[in-house]
């Protein structure tokens, strides 16, 4: 083990105390440099043993600089970055594996005290690291960290919590602070939910209609704007230059709905049991406990879902029917017309609402080219695509299904302008896609000699070509040949993505010609290759965590691939309610969260080619973090199923206007929300 010497830099200040180094941090954040860093060849783990003294997650970035890079510039972000945080008030031993520097995976398995960890940048080996800097990102208030230890080691440390104390209460809420509407009494919760259930059942007896104030068709479309005779299924339709979904009866439809409808916000229990003030009886509350395989290479874990715990407390064995009725009632009262992605099939089946689905197990191959990108020219990929499509058979005749997402946020897309074709040469693997690249070059140049001349290297025979590595390829400064080679690799990367989309899309269409293919749900537009293959889908979907989508991006999507756009995820959190994370976008307060919802949704509806916005998600995440450590205040309801008044009112106001905004009869809200820095990855 090699102990590290830390050098806090202004505006971070420190004082040596008995328990370790205490760092005082202003809202501006700051830097901590590691002094006297040794050669990391053969070292496996960087370990931080810290306690965060704050009431929210404090975001920490670990920056790795390649030898020779300028690590003194405050604006430099290094070659590789690991973004992380620990549970507030809990001493956490957090290891960071230096093998993660290979950039092969974006998200990493959590450890007991460490929350969500995100890796990004340009791959490098541990032996290439010349400097490491810890950056505490800007925060919404003052905070402190106690650094008990920081060291390098060859062995995985013991990550068990040290002297833990309860951090959440019997209802699954953060115990260390209060807020308006926090549940403190089980009887009050029971009376409230029982009364709400009664209202839901009364509405259900009448067919659970949408309130008249929204002017919706039975599907949630605009009953004052019938665009077609309807096909019996959802479809895409243009009205002048404005794009719409149309419902099965032909009415204009703009899709608004929350993701994750259902009690599926389980909190990790394994390794952090002591952080719960009390745990319910496992037999009586069996439906609230679950066990899952390790995520991102982690160990199997037991989880507990306090959304279920609180429903079982009130409704016993009938909790699922009660939850379904209450939730459909609340969604319709708020004017939502869609049950969006990641929602519980059992809940969907108990409602009458339109919905979308995520398809499971996107086709892959045993040998991956980069992160999760498969060998798309292989027979294995084609066969797995056919098997993948079979899951649609059971949905083929359901008119409530708007459509399906092929997958969510491919990890290969998290790298800026990645050359997938070039990545095939990183490892000595004879990919079928590499053979296809060889065939592409021979077809373009006529023979290997001409291809060698164009690239400025000896390509030789097919077998020699398959054995080439990154070091054999021309570099950016290798003369004219480098330009031809780089252009060919770019072109073939686009061909790879086209096949990546087209192969499963064609298989899905063959199984189910009735429903919309809603695309890939890309995390963001990191590369032009993401526009490839879109002729095989109906909608370009993207998750967009901004205060509104960029109009230039939406226009670019339409111009590049001719497809309208659907937002799969967005949200705003805040720091004044019940979790440790304030979300990927944070509003200044609960009231500003409501402004944020109206602003984003109406601004999106006003964009001619936007088909809908799906909000992530219906409820707050677990206070102590879900499987990957994500814990965000983002819901329309809290863990005790109490709607946030500010969000409820904002949804009603927005959805009363949504079709008039879409049809350009009204202007969208043009006042953006007041925001705070995000404390998430």
C-alpha cells in the first residue's frame, strides 16, 4: 500500500485533525492534487476513505492525466475521469479500479458507501498516468469532507461501512432533515391513501375517464383535431409542417407521460443494512424484497422497495390493485396520456392507458468491438436479432401500445465521435466486421496494392489485414495516406451503425408491422454516425437532460434522417425534499421544479417535429440509491405516494394547454426555471 499526500487548492482549505484531513469546501468547489505520485505500473486500486459532511451528495471527479500533459491548468479535465460520490454522513471506503482506465465500460458497480460511478474520456494505461487530481464540483452550499485515508494498493480493500448509523426512517425517507409534506405518522399515511383509493375506485366504475378540462379523446389525443380516419393503432402523421402521433381513432396525439410507473424503485440493502432505521418482516412484506444479479460486474444484491412497503402497510395483499387504481387516477387527473418507458407490465395491464415498452436483451455477440457495440457483420448478430424480435409477438395486436424502443443509451455512444472501425484494431480479434472492412476496401480500390498505397501502409493479404493492430495504422500526422485511411474508417463506421440498427429493426418489423419503432433512445448526439440506419425506424428518440431540447438538434435530426423526435427522458430535481441527489438537472426549489416541467414540455411541444416528452420518472428514487447508486429527487410523488403539490399543479396547467401550444394557437411558457448545480454524475 502506498499512502498518498493530498494538496488542497483554493478555494478548498484544510486542517490536519486526529481523524484525518478535514477539507472545507465552498459552493464554488475546487481541486485537490495528489503530490509525489509514484509510477502506477502494476498498481490496481486508488482508494478514498472519506466521510462527506453535507445533507446531499457531494460530487467528486477523479481526473487522470497522461504523462507529459499539463496538469496545472485549472480548466483541464484530464484524459480520463471517474465521477463519484459517497452517502452523506457515512464513512465510506471507495476503491477505484485502474483497469477502468481502458474506457471499456461507462458505469461501474457500486460499493456499500459509494454511489453511482461514471467513467469517461480517452483510454490510457495505468503506466501512462502522470498525475491525478480530485475535483469537487460546484455545489449549492458549503460542505466538508474528512479524508481518513487515500492510498494506492494492489488488493481490493474491505469496503464494509465503518461505524454506520441509520440514515433513512421507517418509511424509506431521508431521516436527517424535514420538508413540507414529509410523512411522520403511519395512520396519517393510511387515511390519506385509503381516501385516495376510494376516489380512484369511483372513477374506475365510470371507466376512469380523463377530466373534461383537457379536451382529450379516449386515448388522450386532441378530440378537436382529427387528422386521419385512424388505423386502429398509433401512427405518425404530418399536419402541414407540424408532426404528430395520431391515436388509433385518428386524433392528433402528443405523448406526455412519466417513466417507471410502478413500484420498481428498489433500494439496495446488501452491505448497508445498518443505514435503515427499521426493516419490515420479510415474510409479511415478501413482495417488497428482491434479489438481483450483480450490475456492471458487481456481486448479487438484495434490495427493498419502500414504495411497496408503504402500500402493503395500508392495503395488505391487495396492494398491487390499489396501487394500479390510485396511479392511473393520479396520472389522468394530472393530464398524462402515456405510461412511458421502464414501467411495470403488471401495472400497465391493470390500466386502460396508452403505453410504450423497452425491448429486452438487445442483440449482442460474444466478441464486442467497443464497449457494448457488437460484431454487426457476423451471422451471430443476425441470428440474435431474429431471436430478439420474437418478444414482440405478444404485443402485435394491442391498440394501446404506441410503440417500442429497441434499446436505451448504448454505451458506445457516450464517447465523442468514436471511430468504431478503428476500434476493431485495438485487439487481436478477427471480427467478421473486420473482414467486411477488408471487402469494402478491395471493392473501393480494386486490390490490396491500391488500398495499401491509399493508406500509406502495407495492407497485404486479407489474413495480414486481420492481424493489423492500432500501432500499424497511419497516425494523424503520417501524410496523405492517413487522410484516406481515416476517411475510409469513418465511412465504414457509419456502415457498421447502419447495420447495427437495420438488422434488428427489419426483424422486428417482420414480427410486428403494426406498432411504431421508436428507435434507440440515444443519451445525446455524440457523433454523426448516430443518424445512420434511421430509415428503418419511425421515430428518432433521445434522452435530453437540459432545461429544454436544443431546437438546432431537433431540426438537425429531421434534416439528417427525415424523422420526427421523441424525448425519452428528462427531469428536474431540487435540494429541498427527500433524497441525497438533486438530479441531472436541478431546480432552485420544489416550486421551480414545477416551472421546469411546464417550460420543458411546452417548449418541446412548440417544436414542429417533436412528438412527445417522457419524464423520468413518476416517483423519487430510493434515498440510499438504486442498484447503481443513483438517488434523485425527481418524482411527481414521493416514496409515501404523496403527490408533490407543485408538480401536480404544473402538470395540470401544462396539459390543459399542450394541444393549443402544439397547434400554435398559444405560445409556450418562455420563462426558464431558476436552477442550481447538479450533484449527480
